[in-house]
């Protein structure tokens, strides 16, 4: 499955919608996706969302869509 992870790049500062960033990764479950990001980055994770069907097709059309590998 492909997951969209919304995060803040800093755990110290309060989260702000304007500074939310996104990465995409492939994992077997949302829990594994969260664990991969937590293990390999200093990011403050806000949301891990599974992408499939039309949602995945829409995200693939974005210029920012690139699968992250850890």
C-alpha cells in the first residue's frame, strides 16, 4: 500500500498548517509506515493516510508525488 504522511519538520515548534509537509511511502500498514518515518527522520508526524483508487490516482498527478525509500 502507498501512504501519504503529513508532518512538521521540527518536533520542538508548535505545528502550523502552513508548514505542514508531505511524503509518500510504500509499507504494509499505516503502523509500519509511521514506524519507518519515526525511525529514520526527526519529523513530527501529524497524519498517516492510506492512498488507493481515485485518491492515489489524484496524488500521482501532483508534481510533488515521489515515493520515499528508507
